[in-house]
C-alpha cells in the first residue's frame, strides 16, 4: 500500500459499538475523500481492561464490530485485542508504526475527554511522535463544548485535513462537528430501565441490535417482548 495513504485508527473498547462511533468514522472518511485523500480506516478494539471486571469478552466485541462494519469501507485492526493486559496506547501505536513504516501518515481519532486525560496516559503527548491526532468535541447536554489546546500544543494544530496526509505524525486537527450524544456506558448502565430497548434502537447499528436481542449481552428477554 502506498505510504501516502493515511492509516486512520479508531481506538476503543466498543462495548458495544454504537452509531456515534460510525458517525465519526464516516465524518473522517468524507472529509478526507472530499480533499482527494483516500484513507484506510480501521477500528482498533482494546484488550480487556484489568480495571473492568464486567467488560464484554473480546469474542462478542469483535463479532459486533464485524456486524457494524459490514457494507462499509472500514476494517478492523486486531493488534491489541488479544494481547495480555496491561496495554497502553503508545505501545500499540509503536507496534503499528513499526508495521507501516516511518513515512506513512498515521491518524489516531479521539474525543475531547481523551485529549484532556492524555497527560495521565503512559507517554502522554509522546503519542505525537508516532501519530497525528484528530479530535472531536464533547457533547455536554444540549451544548457542544469547544476543544481548547494548551499553549504548548497550539503550534501542533493544523486547520486543514490535507496537512495530515503530508507528514507521518505530530499534528493535531480539531474537528468542530459534534458527534451524536451516545455512549457505550449509557447502554451498559441503563440495561434495567423500562425504555432500554428504545435506547438500544437509537444507539446501536441494526445488526448489532439484533445480535443483542439474541444474545442478551446488554438486556433481558422481557424488555424485547414488551
């Protein structure tokens, strides 16, 4: 694959994958292709976290990803999901950078919450030595919050997505489009509420909704029968 084709990674537990994840992937894809850049977009599921005792198994999460990504141009990167914990994003990106070479543009997509917590990650902003960052704003109730960069990072910001394809790593692009206000934790935490099926239908891709209806990963039988 030519080194000029950016590799775009969406990391997450995807427990479960939901429509907001897909919305972000399509948004990135559309913006890049609009500028004549044909990216390779991959979803990067995390390994089971040692801090989540109830996390859904890798087998189920992978199955849901495959169902959600069917008939899309997006792929799955299994670099991390079967690795023994603990796993750190900077190490995973190091493995991927070694695989794709030093010249190919690598873009890691994250939300505003992840950006703000990045100083507490292993390596912190050393991620920029391996990848570009594409940041989506956080939805706070009915209002989208603007993403702000620290003074030390403002020199890394670019205003045009084309810049991300012109170098391998080190830049930050702040997307001003706000993702749908959905979250995997909301699905998991509201499993016993009476309007849970309505939430699932709103949140999950249809094939993932049907998978949950059969497996009851996030909800019980009576909720679907009511």
